[in-house]
C-alpha cells in the first residue's frame, strides 16, 4: 500500500504548525505510517497506521486510574508521561491475487487497537547513565471486526491497485489483550565532530494473546539536540516515543538500531487462540535492523525509518523491507 495520502497530509500540516513557538512542557500529537511499498511489495506486514497523544510531563489522563505506573517495573524517581494511541495493522500473504488462501503462506489478518502507555524517564545518574522505561497495555480486536480488510480493499480501489482477494479467509474475530515493557539505558552522550552521539541498549518483553516474546538490542544516534529517547514506531519495534526536544533552530539526527526477539507467540502467524484456522510455522528468532533520519524545528518533528526484518516463518520467500514515516507536533 503506497504512502501518497499520509505524505500529503504530513506536508499540509507542516506549515501550519512550524510557525508556533516551542514549549517543552506541553503534549505531543504524533502520526506514524508504516508500509512495504518502499520495498516494491504488498505482502507480509503490509501497512500500519497509528496516532498517539503523549501527555505533558506529570499530567495524568483519566485512564491513569488503572495504575500502570504503580507496577514495580518503573523507577520511583522518574518523570512520567502518558501515551494514548489508536492504530490499525494489516498482514497479507505474498500473492494477494489468489482467490483461495495458500496454506504455506501467512494468513490475512487485521488488528485495530487502543494503546495505554506510561513513559518513565529517570534523571541521569552520577555516572551519566540514564534509564527510560516504557509500559504499554494494548486492547483491540483481530479479525473482520478490525475493518482492516475493508480499509485495504477501499485503498486499492481508490488508487487503481490490484484487489486483495483473500480477506474472506482472514483470522477470525478475537479480542486482543497485550502488555509490553521496554527498558532503555542511555549511555552518556559524547561529542563527535561537533555533534552529539549516544548509544542506548534496551531489553523488554511482551505477554498476551497477540505477542509473547523477549527482546533486546541497541540504538546509536548522532546529531544535535538529542532527546533521551528516539522516534517511536508501531509494535513490535525498537523503543521510542512521540516526545522530543523543541528548539527555534533546525536540528538533524541520524540513527541506526537492531532488535532481536525470541518469540513464543505471534497470533498473525500462529492463528487464532481459541478456534482452529489458518496459520504457519513461525521462526523462533526474528531480527529487525533499522536506520533513519529525524528533522526537528520548533514544534514539529519529521522522521523516516527504513526497517529490514528477517524471515518470520519457515516458507517466507524473502525478508521484509518496509518504511516508517512519522510526524510529531507539539501543543
């Protein structure tokens, strides 16, 4: 699925927001579009959309009464931000022209969800090491009720692409509940050729009926005005968020990262939890390698990430290759 509509939306929003004054004490509205069109494919993880609101530091939304920040995973001396998100992801087999599903290929699947998250940013220690924790609860629906199939069919019709014919054989309706946790340890930044550079190892896990995995990896960044955390993406991904450092000057940064996941369950490959249906034999280890660039100016952050994902199941013909475009606006 191509990027055309979301890119035009991002470009239209830029001149409206960029002229406003910066204020780091306020919240951030962010949009993320992930798509495999950059790899000239329309298969696998073919499209993801996500909108998120990251609260000002210390401001509790109404849903914070569920007490995510009280779990012992988060440090007690951290500054808290809360993130509320709405998203949709879709997955398709390699050949979307087939009228009948290929049992050797991944099934069609759609996922629409709401995410409720906490970001805990601890002050740097005397050693300069800084800890960032993220905890997210995801609630949603998988199957026809997600409307992912309708979204892809409509999009393809609007832009004259081949109709995906196999959505009738997608995973069946199933409520989704997942809890994910990531801890990042930002090493003290260094100066290289007049620019800031940092290295941030991370580890985490996810548990629920959508994903069960443990993960670890690291991200390296170089640029100016680096915030504690990098750009956020759609899960599963390297840790990041909508929050960023604002400035009246234009700032650029480049980054690269790797994340390895040991996977016990992936509903989009294993199939439904409680009823029989389509599924494939997944690989137990999946690795993401990514690189990208970020531009920030005043209240706007624009980012692009290229992601290379290793084969997720036994008969997958090639690794995945998709791009992630992000727009964040401070309010």
